C-alpha cells in the first residue's frame, strides 16, 4: 500500500503533512468502496458521556455529482467509542468501479457520534483517502477533543502519535430537532484532502476556500438519499486552485434530492431497492463486556444527549482548556488543563484559573479547586479573610487524560 498524506491541523501551527500508517486504511475490496468511520475515544469503560454513537449513513458520488452508491446506517448498531466500523458501500451499477470523489457521512439515529477520522479505500488502484476531525473543526463543525491516537511518522521517519479532534453529527428526534442543534451530516470532496504542499500552503493562506460548500460543508439536514453540491464544471487542477473565485462557490446539485430536501415516494422506492448489504462488525479498539454495551445503548435511548454534561469532567496533562473554552463550536464535558492551569465550564464556556496557594483576591471571579472539583467563589466572605467553596456541580465521572 502506497503512502498517503493528509493535511493535519495542528493548532496554531496550521496544516502539516504526515504520512499515515497502512493500518489506518481498510483493505481493498473487489467492487465496493470501504469507508472506515472511527469514533473518538474518551476513556475505556466509561458508562456516561461517550463520543460513540449510531453507525452513520454513507453516500458516494463521482466528480460529476452522479451517485455511485450509498448505505444506510440504520439497523447496523453503534460504533462504540475508540472503535471503528468498516462500512462497505456497493455501487448501484455492479460494473461501476469508478473513483468516488465526493462523500457524505450522516447520522442514522438520535445517538450522536463524534467522528475523529474517516479512511476511504476505493475499489480501484487509486489513492486512499483520509480525513481527520481537525479539518472539519477548522470549517466550523461542532467538535471536542479525542484521546484516540493515530499513528503517523514525522519528516525524519520517526513514529509519532497524533490525537485529532472529533466532530459531532446527530439525527433529529420526534420533534424534528437535534439535541444541542448539532448538524446531521458532512459533505467532503475527498480529492481536495490528499496532502500536497501546494494545496497545504493555499489552505493555510485562504481558509475560506478549504471550507467552500462543495469541498467541505456541515449540513443541518442530510441523509444517504440526499445528493451533494459539486464543483460544476469540475476544477481543472486538483493540486491547486488557480482561481480562488472558482472554489468560492455553492456548487451545483446534479441529482435529486439535494441537502435538506425530501425524496419523493417514487424516489425512495427506487433508491431503497439498491440499498442492500450488511456492515461487518468491527473488532478493533476497545472491547466492552456485553452488559456494558447493553447499558450504553439503553442509556442512549432513554437519555438524549444534552449540550451540557454536568456529571462529567476531564482532566488533562497536555490539552488546552483555553482553546476549548474560547471556541464557539466546542461541545462536550467540562475540562481541566493542568499544564495551563485552567478549568472550562462547557455549559457556559467560561474559563476559570485553577486555585493556587495565593491570596483569594487574585481570583476576582473565583477559581476551580482541583481537589474538591468545585468552583471557589470570592466575595464578601472572602473579603473578611475567608474563602468558601460553593457546590456548583457534583461530578460523578472524573477522567484523566495524558
């Protein structure tokens, strides 16, 4: 298998190219395209907040925007956190082995999933495609940190492990809305995210062209029957946008229905006839006991995800609480960065310093006491020489990340 490069967004340093390990990609099939969707990792054995969720829908299109194939995720269970599913998408025409260049990934149910990476293996001998959650985050997706490492190598050939962010998708409930207003799906022009230095430099200089609608876009309403907008006419150079205006387009939807539109009864009847096949049960990643998996699924059915996770807190030695808190699209449990000395209340996106051995007056808004896991407020009582711990939250699930 040849080396494939993908643009990784590494914080303020921008996009950097790293070769991914062969095991990152699923094995090639004779006629089907295999799409590996990885759920982010929180911590093994947790039974509350989990970035795992319903196995998503997949739809594939060629460069002209015509359907190649699609697969519904309904009835195929969940992808548990820290694990992946290899989703095999058969072509509508059994003889069609053309390269899929556009892909949509959409929620198939109301158990939201936070996707850390996507790896695509086409049936031909073309390049493999990789997409990481950092790129979706850079284009406005709702995101959170993941503790799921991806094996890469640096420029000197040394093995490195990188932890990309994950992006959330969720399906609408009975009221037609997703919990926390999460998008239902994402559309990606895969060939624009195969790493090359020209494209890397252009994306760094012009983030807006990386996030153009045909290239990468989050959709409020999207399923496997919806078609994606594509570049029409197709871009002349896949390595560089010679004319930035050509990239800054809404694109054109070449089949029906488009994003947010409903298929007619006749279209559904016709399209569902080709939506056959099964998804292999993944065996990679963290293994849960049967009882734990059942409990997770029952909890997800009874307790829809909220914008706040008041029972959960993550304490990290390295990741940034400040970046998470100050980003308008981050969503997940409260977070502590020991290295930065900050705590983020993710319900309010308010940042507090960790309490140190210094006068209470240094923290006019209060500070977070790491020992008690409480906000220590200051005020009239503190002015009289005392400090008081006011119980704001009662964390039941405390996890430590490296």
